[in-house]
C-alpha cells in the first residue's frame, strides 16, 4: 500500500512538472557530463592539477562555471515551453524540444571530446584558436584528416552513441500528460526561469561570473580546467567581437611604413627593429644600474587632475599635494583612455591604446604578453597585485596570473577589513594590507614589484565615517570619496616612511583615468589630464612640465629602480635626455584616437578624414591639416592593433 502511494505520488509529481521534467533531467545530465570530463582531464594532468594546494578550486570553480553554462543553454528551451503553454500547444513541443536538448548536450560533449587533443597541442582548452580555425575550413579539414584520424573516429563514435542514448532518455522522461491548471504550470515555469537566470549569472556580485572569477593559479592550464570547453569557446567568441583592428577604423597602413614612423619617434637611438618577431624590441639600459630598488605602483581609481589641488583642481588632495612637493611631479601627464583596464594596460605593459578593448580583456594577451611583472620576475623580483575588491573584475586576475604576477592579494585575503564598501575593502584597509605585504617581503630580503589598485573613489563612493571633513554636504559624492582616498594615501605614506622597506623602494602615484570622461569635442583632452608623481628615498623634488603619457612611466621607473633589459615598449624614459620631437601623448576616447605633440592634436575617427587641432589648455581649435604629424599619428593609432594581432608584444626575457 505504501509502495503504491509512493508510486502514485511520484507519478503525480512528474505529471505536475510536465514539460519541465526533460529540461531538469538534461540539466542534471549536462552537469554530470562536464564534471566527469573535468575529473578525467585533471587525473590525466595530475602532476600539475594536484600539485597545487588550491587544486580543489578546479572543481569548485568549474562547477560554478558549468551551472552558468547549462543555465544559459536551457533559458531558450524554457522560453519555448512557456510560449507553448500559454498558447496551449504543448503537444507540438516534443520534437523541437528534443532536438534542442539533445543537441545542446551533444555540443557540450563535442567540445569535451576534442579538449585532450587541444591540450596536447596548445596546453589550453579550446579557445579563440578554435574560432580562428573556422575561417580556414579547407586547410583545417585537411590537417585533421592527415594527422588526427583516431581522434576524429573517437569523437564521431562518441557523439553517435551519446545521441542514441540521450534520445532514449528524452523519450522516457517526456510526459504523456500534464496535471495542474494553466496558472500552476506558468507559475512553476516562472520559478524555474528565475533559478535559471540566477544560475546563468553565477554570482550576486557586481558582475556576472566569468573565467577570471575562477582563475586561481599562475598555471594557465589549471585555470582552464576550471572552465568547460564550450564556455571557453563562447567566451573567446564574445572577446573576438571586441578585437576590431584599428586599420578598419582609421585606414590601413603598410607595416614597413608603420614601423618606420614609430621607430623615427623613439628616444632610444639603438632601436633598429631588426627582430621580425618582436620588431620594437630594444635594449633598455637603466640610468642607475647600481640600484636594486623595489617598485610600488599606487594606481588611483578615477582621480583626474580636476580633483587635485596642485594641478589646478579642487582642494581635495592635500596629502597628494604634499607628495608632489617632495617627489618628481609630472604636471602634464595624460591617461591613454577612460577605463581602469586601459590605465592598467598603459602603466603595467606600456602598450599603446586601440579602439578595441584593453589587452587585459583580449584573448591573445592572456599569456606571454609583456608586463613589468614578467620583466622584473625574470630579474628575481617577487611580483604581486593588491586589490580590495574582487580581482576577477574586468579579467584582471586572469591577465595578471598569465603574465608574470606571482601573487594576487584581493579583499578576501586581507588580514582585516574595518570597512567593506560596494567595491570591497576601503582604501585604508587596502593600504594596511599593502604595508604588511611589503614589510614581510622586505624581511625575506627579496626585491618586490607591487601594483596596488584603490577602489574607494568609485561610485557609489562608500567610505567610513569620521575620517574627513566633507567637501560636499551629502556624504556619498565623488568629491568626498576623492578626499577620503587622499586621506588614506596620506596615512599610508606616513607609515611607509617609518618602515624598513622605505629606503629601498621607489613609489609612484598615478591615476588610471579621470572619472566619467565626457565632452562635446571629439576627444575631451582636459579629462585625460591625470596626476602622476614618483617619490621615495633618494628621489629629488622636481616639477616636470614636459608632455607625458601613462606609457612613459614604465621605462622611467625601470631606470629609477636599476632594471636593465630588452623590452618592446614605446614609452620614453624621462631620466634620459628628451627633445620636444619625442614628447607626445596618445588618447583613446571610445572609437576616436588623439595624438598630441608640439601643441597640436591629430584626431582619427572611424571612416573619416583625420583632423588637426591646436591644443589650447583643455580646448581643441581646428587648424590646417598637418600632413607630417598625421602620418606619425596614423602609425601610432594602428600600432597597438597590429602589434596585438601579429604577436609583437610577446614577452622578451633575454
């Protein structure tokens, strides 16, 4: 009797679930498939996968990614079911739903079956290279037939068997009838829809889940194992949509002419561009070769010159103003863009801006891309990134781990957090953690490079009470947040001056960009003006009014810390002689590119003739086209995209 009641209860539950049952069943199948594949791949790569104390992250992070991927797949199926239910035509739903669910599972299986071959070839899951190959079907098919017969046979056989089994499973779980009213059915479907949307998003944080969120290792394969291959390819496809070449916007330029124009502007007289793989590779000889200093970059969120008293802005930064009176203050330095990742791109890699997304987020630059961390790591430095929020934001974590940063310290790793804002730990907590990190590294006697990225000066401008006298009457404003961020900076610098590591460290404070750059001009030049000051033991005070760019900081800092070596950066070293013809700034404002030099700005817009302007402070005044400057600007506007596409910025360690 009990068994009969239990059976009837189960049957009633199945009938009430109706057409939702196949969806939920295939969700479970797909999750099991992806998890099993990850386990087998990890066992295959066990020497690497289980060597890390954090190897559990492969499976925990991977399961989160799998849930997101499966939920994205099932959302269209659920929408189809809801539509059919409302129209009362669910009896016509069986075939299209079967094709979709079985096809989706087959897609997951296909990518997992080809993954071992891809790992053997590239040490990665299928990614943007898979997409690139689709452009050349004839060549790729010939390659597969000639070299991968067994792999093709196994894949085809696996897919054939899986298709038969999955079809039978669908037939078994497909309901012959449905119980419940229309309102009950739609209500249940809406509830499942909400769960699918939440699962697809993968997190309640600011941004949806992405591959950077589950990255945890400097071994890129381990980070890739935390994904599934269908997700990896989909993510790469999404990235390729943002990799538009500058030539498609501003007009093509012959490679030799481009390189000749760029070479003619470089400060280094020994730049001969003789290496065909890395043409801009040159030998950088430090101006202070006998030094071995630590390097700390304090990257300030959204701190434009308009908020800095010493640069003619609002009186919000008394502590930064004081540092400017003590250190090497650049009074005419410009950001390359309007996003944090663009600032990171310029400051950490010295890369020129493009109309595409910053290299921090592009596929080809996730490994073997030149950064200060990779350069200094080869010289015995401990390299780290410290951030009070979630390091996966804007793909920072993946980019850094793949390009020389040995250590990521994010908010969840902090020893203490007295105030947690919307974007993570307050700047005070950030600097307290940074001070502890620096003190510990100094005790170990190892030089270090650290990028410290603040976040308190970011909307919605959260900061602790009782720290500052408010500039605005309302607390959570941009001005008040800038003032608090400056307060935290001042506290840190005073503490650092009393530390043991102070005497061996060069610091630089620089903004990533101004806040909310806007303006009616093609490029609002005034909003790109940002503070930058180098300071530390042995750095003499200097007011430097020469035109400078964020990309000039890296070569200058390498000289100051005594680091010599080859690199592909185009930036100027301000510790060495420079004439006016070598001073320039490059600004990317959405799809518009500005090249500023000698009081003029050449601006390129997509599919339009470039224009020349006189730069009068923050204003641009139209003037006659400067042909020579336009050629030079064209080369620099196209350089970044060409360098990225051709791999010219690959890491040079010798």
